[in-house]
């Protein structure tokens, strides 16, 4: 994700990570692959055009390739469009299959691999990168995030403690707070992050964004919806486009039965599968005439992903199966498969909801065990768990 470390954190915690497609090689340089969504005078468009031209002249220019791949990777977090991942991989093609590529290529390869849920491959790359340079903070935080996503909290905390010794204290503090927020110390985590934000008025906007999103998540888990919305709105006010922020805020609005606000928030964001799902929920609730068309489009995207053998959309597809198609058994099957690789609160939520709808409490045992062992303080998840425990014979 350069990506700066705060952007790395934001991008890697997205609900449903998109997948990398195998790069397509056109038969002619004159062939137009796609018109990217930029205005003619957009500085991002000019930057990308310049970098692509430089790389075309010399495909093995490592500095240009890494810069272009990073820029595409940052655009994934900003726009939520998975095609940028394929472009990023294509830029790194000369080094992609090397056992030990240049260090920055290896870290970028790990970042891209985690997006397609190749967590083992990503961790292997990151571990090797850290053996080469133990002080590589980006590799360290990426590995910590993957440990968090897969509920390996002690391993994550070990990496977080190392990050506390880095030049950027915020990264280490924030990393540990993320672990605390999932392991029975939500109030403490919230206080630490809130104090960090209030005592650091000169933080760059990207870091303020990350802190506001984390604070919003923690407040929401603790059942403080008004406070959560305040944090999400402050994050939006920073003017940084971020798919994860939009998805998190949309979920809060949907929980509060405010679909019209979701439509206003996401009406121009349908390129992202993650955001299109929330838009489908909202438009169906409002019985808008566009709901059916968007629902069909999203179903087609999921079907196409399955044909390609991709599994990165299973959490979102499970929500679609349960709340749109009213198919609890399919939702439960998808949630079960998703839980094998990804164990965050939203993964737990759809698993528990599907098990309740399918009247199959036993199926949810892995999540119920995680609830007990992690000590997570999430009021909604705990209530779902209690429903299932009450239904067990």
C-alpha cells in the first residue's frame, strides 16, 4: 500500500478485500483496455500516465515500477476498484515470480497477496522481508494486521510491541490498541486512541483518518452509536476518499435503519463491490426502482468471481445470500468457508446471523468459541451468541 503506514492500516482492514486478476497482455499497444474514472486534467491521471510511459520505455526500471505499483495500490483503498490490483501486479511483472525479489517488491507482493486472501504467501513474504530488514515498519505492520485478521492476537501483539520502538510511535500504539479492542479491552483501546488524537493536533490528515475510523469502530462495538457516527463524520470531513470508511459508516446507518442516508453517501460509488452491496441493501429498503438493476449487477459480479475461482468476496456474498436472496443455507455455507481464513467481527456477525436464520446453532460453534476466548466486547455479537446458545439442545 509508499504507501504511508496509516494508509496501509486503512486499506488492509477493508470488509471484503478484492482480488487480483491475472494481468491481461494486449496484442497491440494501440488497444484501449479501459477508460479509467479520472477527469482529463486530474493530477492522478497525469501522474499515472507519466509513470506508465516511463515504465513502457524501460519495464525493468525498478524505481518507476515500485512507484507505479504503490500508486495503484493506494487507489484500491481510495476507490475500492479491484482492477487496480491487477495493474499493480503487472507493473511488478519482471520480479513477481522471483523467490527473493527486491525488498520493496517483496513487501508489495505480500500486500497484493493478502488482498486475494493468500495469507500464507503474504506472511511468508513478510517474514522473509523482516529477516532481510528487521526495521522495515511497513512489513511489520502488514504482518501484524494479517495476524489480527486471522485472530492470532498474541503474534500480532508481538509485532505491535516491536513497532512501539520505531520512529513513529503512533503506529505501535495504534497497532496494540487494535488488538486490545478485540480482546476484552475496548474501553482502554478507545481511551488510548482518543487521547492520542487529542494530543496530536498536527497529525497529517491520513493519520487522523485512521484514528477516527478506529475510534468509530470501537464506539460502535460498545453500543455507542452516536459517538461512532461522530467519529465517522469527522473522518469524512477530512476529504480523503476511503472505501473502508464509507463501508463502515454505511453499515452503521443501515443498523440505524437510515437507508436514505446510505443512498446519499454511496450513490456514485457503485464501482466498488463492497459499497455496491450496501447500496443494494439501502435501495431495497427504500423500494427504489434502481434496486433490482443493482442487485442483478452485484449477483453477476459474484458469479464471475466464482468462475475465476476467487473466494475473497465470501463474507459479502454471504450477506447478499442472507439479506437479499433470503437463502440462509447458502449464506451459512459461505460464512463457514470465509471463517476458515478471515476472523474479524464482521465475519463473525454474518456467520452468527446465518446460523440463526438457518436454525443451526451447532454450525456456529467455531464463532461461539472465538467469542468466549477472545473476550471481545461487541454488544451485537454477544447478543447473537446468546441467541444461539439458548437454541442449542
